[in-house]
C-alpha cells in the first residue's frame, strides 16, 4: 500500500488550524458568562494591531502550505515545508510554556496547547518522511550512504 504523505500532511494542518481556532475561542469563553477576559499585557493600539497581524500571518502560512502541498511535488517546497513545520513546533512549545506562566493557569488551554505541540511533532515526522520520499531526497540519501561508506 502506497503512503500518501500529502493527504496526511493536509489533514494534520487542517486539524492544527482547527485547534488554533478553538484555542482562540477558549480564551474568549469567559465573555459568554459575564466574566473578564485576562490580558497578558496591556498595550497601545499599535501593539494590538501588530498582534492581530502576527496572528493573521500565523494562520495564513498553514493555509498556504495546505494549498502548496496539494499542488506541488518539488523537493524544494518539501524542504521549505519541513522547515516551517519545525518553526511552528518551536513556536507552539514556546506558547505552551508562556501559557504555563499565566496566572491562574487555564488547564483546558494547557491541554489543548499540549495536543497542538504533539500534533506538530507528528507533522514534523510526516513532512520529513515526505521530503525524504521525493526522488531528489532519495538521491541525496543514497549519496550520503555512499559518502559515509
């Protein structure tokens, strides 16, 4: 049976984006019960604007990767894709640590960020395998084996 890495990667990115959306929604849930939403730091309008732009970029990149994965086979795009998945895993881990610093700790958020971190690790693994499965990746791997022997 042939492994369909592209299908797996697209599915993992969609689940990741749904998790991000739910993470944002969870942060707003207190509003529905008349409670205040905690602010990690008060900032100027330009700070808030920058945060919104960064959040937008953080959402757009996986959307672009989903489309790119569906329509390209190139080794270069696979390498870039793998690099971005590693970056997102690092950012998710940093966010998980930052969420642990916020008092009081909101455990549903921590659990969700932990799930997103693990999902990111799986995405790293599948994307790495996809990268190595390309003809260029196999050629590089063969060269490395020959070079080390």
